[in-house]
């Protein structure tokens, strides 16, 4: 057991993430991305390999980035939200449930804000 960890949970989570990142099959995340190009709004679902997740999130937080550099576009279209038929197809094909994804993203943001207030946020 790790001296710095009472229950070994953090080490197990680190091992799982390292395994995901090191897999050759590019396991990853399908993420909804919104962008504005030439004054037109677009949305895209991007398959981001786990090994690119952190760099993609950092690039997104800084503003514009070429999403194709971080993963493969699964679906895209004009507007700010994908149409219902696209959402239905993504749920069927990939098991994507946008309301859950949105809640997880909000929880991640809240956690990061709390950690920053405690002085434990990511160094940027």
C-alpha cells in the first residue's frame, strides 16, 4: 500500500488512466465542441483519444484550435446544437447521452474551481 494514500484508490485510478492512454486502440472520449468560423456557428462531435484529452482541453480553454489535430470528427453541422436525429443516432451507435455528458462537464468545472480556491488547481 502507498504510504501517501490510505486506500490505494488514487493509484488504481492512475493505473487505469495510464492503461487507457497507452492502449494502441486509441480509446477515448466523444465530445461535443462548439465553434464559430467566419461568423457562422457550428457544432461537432469529436472522438478524442485518451492520450490527446489533456492537450485538447488545454487548447480549448485557450480559444481557437484546429479540432482535427486532436481527434476524428464523428458528426458535425451548422448551428449551436445538433439536431435530434443526430443525437438519436449517436446514442444508438456510441451510447452517448448528452444530458449526462453535460452534467459531468459541469461537475468537472465546479471541482476545478473548488480546487483552485483551495490552492490545489492545475498549474497553467
